[in-house]
């Protein structure tokens, strides 16, 4: 028996459609495989980038810890009056980080205490150039001006420091300048603010020669002794 023509056409059509369906399925799976590979590659890249970023953060944190430790050592040397050693330690920090504003600040005040006003001020200005909002540098700039007898400039700078940080020693610095002037009212006003922040400054005031011109006033003695 011979199949009629319509049946043959249907069989051929079915065969073609079957091959076409197999091809489409195979091609779709191929494309999905390619897409999956690309997704996996992208995930690997993202994972590597995150690992690299984390490694950089860890390295930066470790470096910052090292620099902060050296700055603390420098500050301790400064407080001990070992100004050359403090400056040397600051230089170590600056060699590792040329934009370390904390090191320039400490180097500046140590240099100022060694008697070099201009150079000390230069280092502190460098610190403020890097970080204008660093309150301790603003305080030390005012202190350097006070050390070298530039009292009016120092008062203005203490006020600028207080705009950033309500710091006890900025108020104390202002009080000591007014004390030199014999200006009781302003001395009391600034000392009261300092005592509010830290009552221990009373002990410093008892020994401070800057207040000799206001010690004759009962109000001043009552303030620092009670």
C-alpha cells in the first residue's frame, strides 16, 4: 500500500518540526549555558574586587594604627619636654604619610616650644591646610601666638578654635591672657567656662603666673579655691 500524498506531507512536516524543536531547545540550553557562565564569571570578578577592596581597607587600617601610635609617642615626648625627639617621631610619620595633619600639628607646637615661632607656625598652618576643621591645630596655633606675646591675635585664634571644639584649654588660654592684662571680668568669664568643662583647671590656675595681676581680687580667688 502506498501512503497517500497528504499523509507523506504531514510526516515530513512533523519530522521537520521535530528537528526544529530539538534545535530550538538545544540552542536555548546553549544560550542559557553561556549566560550562566557569564554570570559566574561576573560573580567571580565581583568577589575578587570585594576581596581586594577588603584587603586595601585592612592594610589602610593597619597603617593608620601605626601612624596614630607614632603620633601618640610624639605627643608624649612633647609633654615630657623632649621636643627634638617629638619632632623626629613626627618626621617618621610624615615620611609614611605626607598629608598627616596630626603629625604636622605636633611638629609645629614642638618647634614653637623650641623657640622658632615662624617655623612652628608654618607646620601648624600645613596641618590646617590639610584639615581646616582639626580643633587641636587651631588651639595650638593660638597657643603659639600666646607663647610669643602676640596676645590679641591669640585671643582671636582661641575663639576660632572654640568654633570647632568646646575645649577647656582654649578657655583657659583666653583667661590667662586676660589675667596678664589684669582684666578681671574677662578672666572670670573665661575661667568659669574652663572650670565648667574640667574643674581640675583650678589647680593649674593656682600656680599660673599669668594670673598674678588678678590674684588681688576676691572674686578670682573664690573662683579657683572653691
